[in-house]
C-alpha cells in the first residue's frame, strides 16, 4: 500500500491522517491542575530563601540605625533616668564572725538611705530630631525642677540600724543615668538659702543601670551628683530645691524616691509613649505636644522610707515617657515580612485561578519571576523608607510592583482583562496589608480573616475543576 506525507497505515489496515495528539506521559502529568497546584506550593516554599535574605538585610540596616543613634546620643545625651534625691548617712558597724573557733570583729562602713517625705518633679522637655547621614533620633533638653522636704524624724528612723551614724558626713545624692547630658551648674537650695553646687559622683553609692529599650540590667553605675549636708540639717530636717538643665534622647524617666511623689511632664512632641511601673493619672496629647501628671503615694511604692545598703532603691519602679518616632519602619518592614509567604501565596492563587478560567497556561518560570518581583517589593520598600519615610515608600513600592506584575501576567495570559484583574487583586492586598500594619493590635485578627476569605474564594472558584491527570489519546478512526 502506498503512502504519502499525510496518510499512514495503522495496525489492522486502517488508513488516514494522524489524529490530533493530546499530551501524554510526563507532559500530561505536568499540565494537570493538581500537579500545577502542588508546583505552585513548592515555588512558594522555595521563595522563603530570598525572603530570609531580605529579612537579614532589614535587621542589618536596623542595627546600623541603632549604632548611629548611639553615636548621636553619645554627643548629646542618652536615655535619662532620675533617681533621688536621697539623704545618705554612713554608719560605723562592727560585724562578728567565727574563724577557726575564734571570734573576729570586722569594722566596716555601711550606708542608710533616707527618702524625702515629699518629692515634686516638674519636667519641661523641648524636643527635636537630630540627623546623622540618613538616620534621625529624637532628642530633648529638659528644664527640670525637683522640690521636696526631709522630715524632722530622721534620727528616729536611723536608730533602727546597728552601728554609730556619722551625721557630720551625710550627703544628698541624686542618680542621673547620663551625667554628660547636664547643661547647667546644677546645685541644691536648702530652706530657701543660696544655691549649693553639686559635686560629681555618688561616693561609694551606686544605682542599677536602666536600659529602657532592652529592659532592666544588673550592672551598677555611680553616675550622679552629691552634696554634703551639715549635721544640724540632718537632725532637724530641711526643704530642698534642685534645678538643672539636662539633655537626653528617646526617653525620660523618674523614680518615685519620695514617700509621696508627684511628676508633671510636658513636651512639644506629639507622639509620647508612657511606660514603666506607674502610668500617668492624667494626660493630654495634641499635635503640638503632650502633658501628663503622676502621683505615687507611699504605700504604692512597696518600699520603706529608710533602707540600708550602698545601692539606691526603686530603679525598677519608674515613671517613663518615651519620645516615640511616628513610624519605626524597620520594625514595620520586619512585621511585613512575617506576612510575606501568605501574601505571595495569595497572588499565586489569583494567577492560578485566572489560568484555570482563561485556558492560557502560565509557565512555572513565570510564577518564579512573579514571586521574585513580590520579594523585590520589600527591598524597594526598605531602600525608599530610609530616605522618604515609610508611608511614601510603601505607596511607591506597592504601586510599582502592582503595575509590573499586572502588565507581565496580562501579557503572559494574552489578556488585558486578566492583567487588570490581577492588578486590582494586588492593589487591594497591598491596601489591606497597609491597614493591618498600621493597626498592630488587629493584625492577627485581620490576617486570619483574610486567610479564610482567600481559601474560601479559591475553593469556590475551583469547585468544578478536574484535578486528575488527563486521560490518554483516543483511538484512531478510519
């Protein structure tokens, strides 16, 4: 039997053209919706590697910003904490101990710390932003006034401690976290008299170091000032007034050193953050600044009015005001990266549904390129935020990414309509994510609802999809 270019002989003698061939074997397997769905999941997981690299880049830039902030604070003044004033009285004490059956007497000097009956602190902070390179840090100059009184029962309080008090060597001590921030001739006015200048240091006394950004730490510091107080004043009690100008950055805190302590703080900074063991009783926050007041009674402190030891008490019982930056974008970008795998999966699901509905296949390489474009969004956001701020950077990066992916997938599916639909999905997703990031308290709830709606929409759109591998070729016909 003769043959030509278009006719072939089949087993059994049938002749005719070859029928149209459906994909068979591996090709058919790879084109099935089920396998494509699993492949998209594998691509999403593989994209975690570049996402982790972007996360590392964000952390590295955040550490760089912290280093620059420390450099600015080193030249201006760091986080400031005031603890005191206390009246510190040394005691000659004999301590007995047994050594090899013998009684050994050690003569040492110990300290008793007397707290004032009342302490009123007024802090008027003038804040601004200091810039170094592309980084900024909120700093302030504080006009501080401390007023109070030590009562007349100091000798009765000291009588409870063993040893002999050196009343003529009593000192008034005030702990200041960073004394390099002092910008005035600090001194104390006693009973309305002349100002007596302070001397640097706190003699043998110390206070616990407070790190507002990292919690409380054990290292002790002797940073502060002191002034010797005459014996007659210790015996009778006295009123005091302290005024000083103090530079600081990021936060300002006061310990409730008085038996009854009041604090009135104000600043021209519209983004305060109130922390510490005691929160303000009243506060007013406007675009021009804030005002806040505290009153801490004696019993609320949980500390007696006289304590012994060389370490100032109440270092962990603070009233703290933070000068919060409007958007700390490194933390916000890191939070954005936590939702990145879900965001990428959402976009991939949208592309997958368009692919199933439109009949035009999207190659797995195109999924990879789309995922990489979504990852580049975070790099672009990080780079722009350092120069233009988070809100502007987010708008530019999200708009650029949306247009790029919409145009690319519209061309890949040969449909402008599909591209516009994917662009709308991306724009909506970026908008929702921005709202979630701005309202951290509702981030988990919003993320859970978005995830549920996404999976529900995917299930609805694919409810009649045939997920199995296509059947083999049909039998040839005569």
